[in-house]
């Protein structure tokens, strides 16, 4: 696979989360060692100069259950507002209602169409749960498009971080040729798709916004490998913005 | 089945505590369960498990049980298609074969042969009927706390467990948490590190965001349960089904849902039941809810230390004070326990004997002294107590290797489930059997009543006994 890594990420950090630091694997629940893989990782840019701020309808906060300590390789701050990121005028939501396929064609619960149904609420019935291990979902935009932003909500009714979040764009539905990686926080290359430069993050209602950089492609593929609460993979919604 | 000198046949905190302190980690064989007999005859030594209810809490338990070898998940029972399908598929993903699925527990118990264990994680008002049915069907039961939404329901569970001779563990998972066990057995009782315990205090403060109704703006079609089925199983509608913790007929509310975990630790560590309590409570924010959204309760105990007073609060409108923890305050130390290591610590009073020897022997690890605060205007230095030294509280959860080879901290519920399954195999004794869970939970059933009446309640033996 030919990967081209674009080192930008879009998260708005303003308050410190109560999250322990530690490696993806191992360490006790109080582990506090800083990893070096993601230190100084890229942060949100301003987006397109002269563009318009990308806006979306954010879901309400709804936290369920007892919080579980989570371990991230670097100190992390939670957003308290949506990121202010500019995209070219005329950028629209391309992914609403578009077909989704997955490496797990028989989800544990939910269905793949939930990923592009426009509903971002937390809780039962709003997410699809995929098998454990490295899994992907893929959105077919129907035609090649210029992609300026991808907004992603894995699961936000519990504070947790998903492992090996990687977002790729290609015109090849098999992602064997012409693959551009626009976001990768797999700091130890455990997914085998290359080492990423972005910091793992905790899920919130603000989601993760990744800079598409105008990358051209018909397909968007998103990877993950379980999370800090359990081994499974979840998606509530993915929004692909472009022209 | 149980040794009459131990476990559920034994009554009284002191005898229980003495037994635990003598047997912790020893892995005593108490009985010769069918599992062992089957294995001796060349049969399978797998424990065949029924998952009764597959909501959020069962998911948590299942994630922990997946790490325990020797379990076969034979059946899943839930009235919700969504929950049942999720349970079936999670089990299939784990063990390669789907379990049998049932809407009704009676149908499951009638149809399924060879079940050894039921893990009950249904709404509180179903705990007692489900547990009793499973015990009477000859299954050993692990049931989530609170035992029931009524004290009579909890009493029925104790009676059923003792009549059946089967094991019944209640899900107060801190009873098997290494940090809590270490604190109780090694530090409080072993080293008598706190001196005379005189006061206890705990809180579970939960933010508004974590206290909202479940189900959001609209309940997705796939999650909806047929109204006739809801009514048949005691729910008025989907809101009740998804938010049963908010209804008085279905649960004890926040003091039961959250407070029970920590009030159990009070009673466990103090080795006593409170003699009286007085609660005040209200609906400061969620005015339409049946249950209080904030409860504050005072307790009096007569203990081996003498009189002990305590305070507990559960607030569902703020996370103030760092979430959830318990403080045990003695003349020589204060011990702050919590499931989260970062919130746990032990503080030595300045006049207490040095702990250098304990540090040297590996019992404790001293934390670096915090920077000295600047003198404040108006403070009279000679009146101020010296800041207590802070030490780490050892005993964090060990690491566990998952099926796909990842090494993660052991899930918080896993030690308690391990203790249960080891007990089913006859290799341990329960850390929280039904009788002792009842003794600890019994006072909690009177807290809402005290708040309703705005009056203290004397907790007589009659009120607190089975």
C-alpha cells in the first residue's frame, strides 16, 4: 500500500481531562509515563485561508455508567467547544445517506447505515458495534470528490479513547492504490499501516475533525482497533465534507 | 453444599470478617461442586453460564468474564431484541458459537439443560425474582447489587440461597478489589495503621451530563420493545425500561444505585451495621423525577473501635470533590479508598508513629511532599495542624492479557467474578455472599424512608435481620 501521510489534525483543546497517561498496552490504572511517540504531535490548523468556518449540529452530552480510567500516551485535554476550522466556500456534506461497507459485515449490534444517517446522539440504537481487533468502515461518496474535512464520532456516552484511529482516502475501493492517509494516531504502528503522528484522544460530543486538505477520492476508510473500555469498535456518525 | 461453618450459613460480621482475614487468597476448597465431579468423571470442566439481562451492566460483566478461562456462555435472556441480539453476537464473537436466546427466564430455565451459573444483571426490581428462580432451578448465581428494590426482596434471596445450598454472590465488586482487601486486611486490621477509627465519610458526586435520562431526544426504532412485552415485565413504557433507576417502584434511586457500593465499604471495614441513621434529601434539579437527586445521610455505629460516626452524600447534579471515594478517619491516619488509584491515598497524622519501617518493608510508598502553601493573612500558625504526610495506597488491579494479546489493567469487576467462579469450582469462598451482602445493604433500604419522614431511624435488629 502506498501511503501518503498528511500531518495535521483538528481538535480544539481547552480543558484538561482526568485521564491517566500510559501506553496503549500495559501499565496499571495509575500509570503516568509519557510516551515519546506522539509528543509534539500536530494540532488543529486554521483550515482554508479565506474560507468559511465548518459547522455541524453537535449532539447533547449524555454520559452513561461509571467512568473508567483510561490511559493515553500523552497528557490530553478535552474540547469544550467545536473546533473553528475553515473550509472553502461551497463545501457541503457529501456523505449523508451514502452506502457504508466494513471489514465486519455482520456487526455485533446496529447497522452500517447508522454511520451516515445524520444522527449523532449517544446511547443505544445510535451506534454500530463491530468486532474486536483492527476493523474498518468505508464510505462510498459515489464519485471522486475534493475532501476538505472529515468529522467523526465513535462513541461519546462514556469517556474512552479508540486505538489506532486512521482515516484514509482513495479512488480504489480496495485501498490498494492511491491511498492518502489524512489522520493517523497509531503511534506504535500496531495496525501495520504506518506510524501516525497524532495524539490519541478521548471521545466527546465534539467528535474528531480531520483536515482533508482537499484530497481527491471517492472512498473514505476509517480504521480502529478497540478502545480503552473494551475490545470492540464503534461508530455513531461520520461526516465527509467537500465538493 | 456449602460448608456449614462458612459462607452463607454463617452469620454475623465478626465471624465473617475473621474468616475472610484468615482465608484471603488461600483458595480454600469448601465443597465438591458438580463441576468438579463432572471433571473427575471425565466430563467437561467448563462452567456453563446463562446471562440474565444484557444491558449496559451485563456488558461490563461480560467484558470481564471474557478474561476468565473455563466459561461457556450457553444462554442469553433479555426482553429487548436489541439487548438480546447484542448479547448473542458478543458471545458469538468471543467463543465462536452463539448462545441460545430467550425473552423469558422461565422458558430459559425450563429449556436449557446443564446450566451451572446465572449472572443476573437485570433492573433492580427483577434481581430478587430472577435470582430466586435460578437458585431454585439449581444454579449458582452472581447477581448485581443492589440485591433488590425492597428489603423483603433481598430477604427472599438470602432464604433462597440458603435453602438451595447454591452459591449466591452479590456484585459489590470492591469486596474483591485488591486495593480494598489490602487496606482492610493488611493496613487497618493487620498494622492497625489508622489507630482508633472514629469517623467515615464518602461521596459519589455525578455531573449533570452523566445524570440525564437515557434514550436521548428519541428512542431509535431498533431499540424499541413492544408495549405488551414491556407491560408484561413490569415496565409502563420505554422510558421506564431505559430509565428504571429513576422510578420508586423499580429501584432505590441514587442512594441505592451509587451509594450502596460505598456504604457497603463502611460496614465491611467497620465490621458492623449502623445503629441509626438520619437522611435529608431533595429534588433540587430533577424536580419531575420520583427519586431524590441528592441525598445526604448521617450514620452512627457501635464498633470494636467504639462509637463511629459517618456521613455519606450522593449528588447527581455536580461532580464536585473528585467523583467517588471513601475516607476512613482514625486517630493516626486517614485512608482514602477508591476504585481509581489516582484518588486513593493514606495520610499519616503528624503525631502518629513513624511509617518508615512500613515503607522499608514495602507496605507503603511515600508520596513527595506537596509545596508548602504561603501563609495566609489572618492565619494563626500555632493553631494549625501540621499537614499529614501522604502515601500511596497499594493494591492496584493487576494486568491481564486479552484474547488478542493486548495487556490491559484487569477490569474492575473481574476479581469479584473470579472469586465467584473459583467458589463455584470449590477453590475459594465467596467474598460477598447473599447473607453478608444483606447485612451490609439492609440499612440502605431505610435511607429514603428517613428522608421522606425527615426523621432519624433506629435500626433495630428486627429491621436489619433476614
